[in-house]
């Protein structure tokens, strides 16, 4: 009987801790978005470079090869049914609806979110964040708010670049290597892709992925334990949690948006 009571107490303790963490997470970022600092725009520009410019090379390179591979694999499948001319539709719809926002988010997590966590964690360990509080500077306004607002601008741009480069890479292989007709490739894309149902929903879904990833990265770095080895653990947790949440959110959002 006592063993059962201990298990129930343990379950209740973990449930209480989980609910508290979720509430603290939401309140922390709600307050952060409301704060502004006199150096907000300088930090905002720094965050745009950190999240956008530094991720651009990886995004372009990976998107090009993903589009090329998708063209090769898609052609093999469509050729079995004599539908090779629909290869453009396959590449465009796959990239716009699913692969674009999901893969771009995962690459962004590995490149930028890990950097954000490591940077904030080192600032916490070296007491730079505490120093800001001592001199009367709000760390949420100086460090957190610019990074959160920056991702709202960076996400649609990176996703658009990723999808565009992937489709161009796929078209290069499809037309030049596989012999798909140029006009059929692009006309099928133009007639199949819809602005709101496909492009807008894709960008909104990707924006949610990116914001969630940056939020996790900031939270893990800002509240890191004051130990040197905690930086590596926080960075690893950021990548793992953000990637898992991205895939889970993808299923949830897709289940609501697909008809």
C-alpha cells in the first residue's frame, strides 16, 4: 500500500513540475515580447545576422541537393506509371507543403539555435547576465526580445529561399539530366500550386516551427546551471527538444490543415 502511495506521490510531483515549467515557459516569453530596450535595434540587427545570414549558406546548399535527390527519386516512381511530366508537381508540392518548412527548420535548429543556446549559457556562467541586472539593464529586453522578434522576420525568408532553391535544383536535374519537358515542368507547377492553400500555409507552419525552436534555445541557454559542462548539455537538449517538437507540431498542424 505504501509503495502505491509513493508512486502516486511521485507521479503528482512530476505532473506539478511539468505544469509549472510549461507555465513558466509561456510567461517568460510573453513578458520578453513586451519589453524593449534602448539598444533593441542594434541587438535586433545582430540577431538577424546570427539567425539569417549565418544560416543562409547551409540552407541554400542543403536545399539544392534535396531538390536534386527528390527529382531523381520522383522520376523513378513516376516513370512506372508513365507520368514523368508530373515531376514538377511532385517536387513543388512536396517542398512547399512538407519538406520545405520541416527540413529548413531542422537545419536552422542545428546551425542557429545551438549557437543561441551556447551564447546565452556562456553569458550566464560568466555572470554577464547578472552584471546587466546589477547595472539596471533588463536582460529580457536586451537579450531575449530582439532574438524573438528577429525570428519572425527570418523564418519566412529562409523558408522561401529553401523552397525556391530546392525547386530550381529539382528543375535542373529534371530538365537537363532526366529529359523532362521544360514547359510541362513549369506549367504543371503553376497550375497546381495555390497561393493561400499551399504557400501561405507553408510559411505560417514554418514560422511556428522557427519560433518554437528559438524559444526552446533561449530557454535552455538562459536558465542553464552554473557549470561549464552544462553548456554542452543545454545545447544538446536544445537540438533534441526542438527537433522533436518540430516533427510533433508538423503532424498536429498538418492534421488541422489538410483536407
